[in-house]
């Protein structure tokens, strides 16, 4: 019977390394050593909770963060989406929701999964 192998992905200094077909027996000591650091991982929602609240919700925060990360103004994003700039402002303040259609359009602009905007 073939032994079970696992796959490990590590992101280090901006590079993603993928390790395949590693015997589980070789990974156990590494996993034990890394376990000490696992409690330092804080979910992103916990880190961003104040920003999410200030933005008016998670969708609003995600749209604004994606837009700012891409270096776009509200007007530039509105032009790309062919919608009024006021709609972007309302979305980013939680006064207007992001529907599935708009989320998919945003996903194409920012190269993200559309569900992050819902």
C-alpha cells in the first residue's frame, strides 16, 4: 500500500513555494515546530473590524480597499464600470449594496473572486 503524501504551500517574502509528494512522516516535525507560531495568525476580519465597521460593512470595505489598492479614484472606477461616481461613493459607505452583477464586473477589474464583494 502506498504511503499518504501531502502538499504544502508556503508564501515567503512575496514568493509562493509549493512542495508536493512529501511523506507525512517528514512533515510531522516541521508541523510541530510551526505550531508554536500558529496562534500569531489573526483572521483578516479581526484585523480589519474597525475599518469594516467604519466603511459601513464588509462589501463597502472590500470595494474601497480594492479601488485604493489599484490606485483608482472613485471617478475612475465609475468610468470603468459605466456607472455614476455617486454610486461608488454610496457603495463605499454602505448606503448601496453590491449585487452579483456588479460584483462580477468588479472582479474582472481587480482580478479577484466576485464573492469578496458580496
